[in-house]
C-alpha cells in the first residue's frame, strides 16, 4: 500500500494541478505575510489537503517535509476560512504521532471540537496514550517516545535530530527522574560554551520544579573544593569539567554530551576528547550523546570502543521549514519557494536592496532573526532596523532591559536604544547577563528583531518565526571567510520556528546568486562521516603534530593549543602503554611509515619529560617542552616565596601576575592575542578576578581609547564593549587561566619536591569565573551570570550564605532582595520556571 501511495504522490507532485494549486497557496502565504490580498480558491485547498495526506503517509523525509510545508501554509493561510482543514490537520498530526502540533492546534483554536468516527477517535486516543509517559506533562512525538523508551531501558544512546525536535528536553527529563530516584548519583552534562551552561541549568531547574523535585538536586556549574551534594548535576564546558576531574575522586553515573558534533571542532574538539577519556578512567556511566546531524554518529567509535550504542535518528521536526528565495529586481521582489516552481512577484515598497528593508518587509508581524557573519555587522543591522521603526511603544519590560544595559554595561552602548524599539543583537562577546536577558525577552515575544552571529549554531535557544540569511560565511580572523559547515547552517536554520508556537518557520535566502557559497541547501543523499579533530589533525597535518611534539610549533599561531593538546595526548598514551589505541583506530589513515615516525617522535618526547605524565596532563593545552622549561625555571629558583600566586584580593596581585605572565610569555606558555600587551591583559584580569563591574572596566577602556586616539573620529563605545569582553573570553578566562593552571601545578610540584610549605593559590579558578568573593562564587555556581551574582551578593547582608537556588528564591519571597534590578530578578526567576 505504501509503495502505491508513494507512486501516486510522485505523480501528483509532478502534475500541473499540484503545481498550480501549490503556487496559489504560496502566493497567498506571501501576500498574507505582507498584509496584501491572500484568498485562495476552495478547489485548490481541497486538492492540496488531499495531497498533503498522501505525503504524510510516506515514511521518507523528502515527502514528509513537502507535506509539512503544504499543511502548515494551509493552516496559516486559510485555517479560519476553511475550518475543515484543521480537522484534517489534527487527524494527520495524530496519525504520525506529532502531538506537539495537535496541542498547538487546540491552543490556537480552543473552540473547535474535532469529531471523527468512533474507530478514528479510538485510534487517536490509543496513539496519544502510547506517547504519554507519567513523568512528562505533555504527549510526545514518536521520535521522543522511542528515545524515552531507550533511555529508560538503560541503553547507551546516540540521538540525532534537528534542532527543534525536542530531544534535549527528553534527555534532561530522564536524567532528573534517574537522579531523584537514586540513593545518590552524579550526572555530567557537557556543553560546548559558557552561554549554554545557564540555559541547560535553567532547563533542569524548570523540569525539576514541574515535578516538585527542585529541593532534592544540586546543579553545579563550576568546580568546587569542598565536595558535592549526593544528587548533583555537573553542567559544565569541557574546560570546567576537565578541571573538576583533576581532583581524582569524581565518578559519574550518567554522561550526557550535548551538541556532541563539537568533537570535531577545530579549537576545542581535542579537549572534549580528552575530557571524555578522563571521565571513563574512573566511571562506567550510561552514555547519552546528542547531535543535530547523522554525519557525526560514528565520531565516538574509538572513544567508546566497547559500547554498543542504541541509535535514535530522525531528520524530521514538528516544525516545518519553508525555504524562500528573495531577489530584488528593480521595483519588485522576486520570491520563490526553494526547489519548487512556486514563485510570486510583489512590489518592493522601498528603494535599493538593503537587507534591513527586506527584513522589515516580511517581518513586521512576526519574530525575526537576522544571521550576520560578524559582531559589528549585527550591531549595524540592529541599528538600521531600529532606525526604520518610527512608531513604537516601549513596553515596561523593554524599558527595564534598556535601563539595565545603561546601568550595568554603558549608557552609550547602542543596544539600550535598540531594545526600546524591540530590536537587539546577540553574539559571543556579549556579557552573559545581557545574553540571558535577550534570550528571555525573545522567549516572551518582547523582542521582534535579533541580529545574531553563529551563536545560533552553538545551541543557544533563540527560535523565531522568520530567519533571514545573506551570504552566510565563517570569519577566519585575518584570513578570508570560509564556508559554514553543514551542521552549523542546519543548526542556524533550525532556529526558524518554535515547537508548540509555530507550525512552520520561514527561512529567507536573500539574493542567493551573490553568495560566495551556493550549495548550502542542495538536496544530497550521501552522508559524509565526520571524525574527531584529534584524528583529523593527525591525518591531515602530521607535520604540525610532529612540530608540537618537538616543541617547535609557533606559539603565536591560533592553532597552537590544538596541536599541543594532541601532542600531550600522544605522550600520555606512550606513558600508559596505550599508543596502539591511536595507531589502530579506524579513523587514522596514516601509512605504516608515517605511523612509525609518529611513534618515534612521541616516544622521544616522552623520554625528554622532566615532569611526571600526570602533571603534564593537568595542563593539556600546553606543550611538554614549554612545561619542561617552566619546571626547570621554578626548580632553580631560590626565593620561591616571591613567585607564589597570591590570594585574588591581595594588593600585590597585579605586580605578581605581571611578573609571572611575563615569564610565561618568555617560555611560550602564554601569548596574548590581538594588539594588547601583557600589562593590559593583567590589568583587565585583576579587575575581573576581584569582581569589578563590567561597566567600570568598559568605562576605563573607553577612557583609554579616547586618550590614545590619533584622529578626530569619535570613539565607538560598542567596540570598547566588544574589546573588553573578547579580552576576557579569549585571553583571560581561557589562555591566561590555562597558563596559570599550568604554572600553579608545576610550582606546587616543585614545592612538594623541596618539602617547602608555601601558600600557592589556584588563581586560575577565580579567573575562569570572574570572582573571588565566596558568596559571588556560590551564586555563579548555581548558574547565575557574573553581573547578576555580583549585584545580588552586594545587596545581601554579610552573614547570609547561599546554599542553593531554592534558598535564594526563598530570600526573594521573604523580601531580602527587593531592591535588585528587575532584570536581575527575572534572570533568577527564569531559572526556576
């Protein structure tokens, strides 16, 4: 029967009737979007709803995606005019287990009562009951149900699904249930960026609170010295988790790797590789790996060589994607649905072909994301859109947000005025409190336009009805930009449409003929398997790996951390007798001669070690030769007390930090990025560690820029904000913190060998989080942004210690925090929704 329906559907899709009807539907869809006449002929509706039913019966993504696009457009264009199609849509969604859209239909049209035959109703009720589980408050899609069943069967799972398929919610719900029902258990949740830490922590609190479990769990986002609660979630980046694992007494019952395709990331993939291997040394956890693309499903075959994964894979999402090409032509806009003959031409209504005008043309009635390649492009786009909004009403929520930017960041930061018009920008070098604020405002539909960089591809949850793409590329510093990886473009386009809010998301492909890369949306059947960066780098750039093993790879290169981390991993395998694990891995494609060379060089490097392999391992991104040199230097010092790291609040912090970092620069352990000196980086680092406000740091940066400018051009406050945050994110919390971790470990080793008792502070831990006050650290640990943690800490009496998020919420209920900024209060409350 299915083969017959497929043949029938192929014939229908190729027919003139379908082409005419679908073109009419697309025309009405676009016209409704721009407030023009949008009626569609009844016969076309009947033809299309019939074909949509056929397409949904075929279990192949190509047909289901077309059926979903047609059905979603029908609902939006004529759901009110022809309510009969809503009844059919309800039946279609139910038949394929798409219960999120069943719920969305009932939410939008609560007055409708869908009546079917007794048999049909019984089938729907049975299907919904099958997709409903006790621990979740909503019926699942078929994919979610299968994933839940595999998880609860204690299977190790690799799950592959698009961004909007709802896989993360199912996994977190499962982990909450397991941790709560245990006598005590630890779950490690590895996320690729700090921005995702607060998002995942908030989701965990939200799920736990729904089930009234929030008082029984602890969520930890930074390593701690004084132990952990019996039921703890470790929500950390690979850097923070690797640091936590150095204590040597952590074992995990569950390991969830979110956005797991980052094992192939150029800059951080090797450290993720190392962190996973470190966990497996002492733990036998249930392993859950989540990724958006099947290309990466075998990337973990060597790391988890003894695990037989259950694989739950789908390319479908409850939210349909409608890809729309837009080409300005004179006074018209040519609009075509990608890979179809559906085309419509409408008046532009504006001169030129500026992207902001196109966004305003199609985005007035909906939420919108505009992808831009660079941070300054985002700021410019947000400003252009804000300038076009002449009539607006600033809501109290937006005024609070704008006021927060002016009070806590800078009163000349353009984001504040943009926000008053419901416009924002979102990118990596934004303060974490601002990112959280924008994300919350977007979820509450307060912000209608967000210009955004590839933070969208890193799992940040910022879905909108419309996504606008124009020449998407990946910037490469001083080099020419390169093509975005498929997984990134898919993650970005996955933000078009929000489950339980939209039946479909629109992806506007603006002037595709001018794009440097034009194959982003080509339909291909092949799947290119990806391998971890560790193996890829050895295969493709063996000479650089060998240079790193010899300590000769240039330290000023951005990729030095990748190659030195690989070198250290190889040396560790030599030391442990596990080098064959790399040599025999199926991912390795070296010739026998190349393998022999690699082994010889790694063995020689191991023989030249002056520090123990476990000491070397504590600083995996810093080459062993650099560590050898630093170890010799420290070992030869007679006045070690002058080289110990002071407490972060010490008045000698800057002097000592500058002296140490200058020496680390000499040994190639720490090389500042960009145009700034060691002195500048140390100045920012001291202010950051000691808890100075971002506003004061940014204000001093602007003062410095104005004092040192060489022309009459006005200083751009936005650039000052970006420069400060980039310095903090790239240099201080990553490069400098890594270098100081290495320094602290080696100095502690020397002190132990010489039987000298001196205080040697783990300065890197304070540097990584940006605080030294104990209570501020407690607040950051539960998932709050630094600026919110700082404000709350300053407003509380000195004798109050923060035990948990629940304790903090009680303080709010009791009126202890009445005078914190409304945005800070909302960030806190958003973690417990």
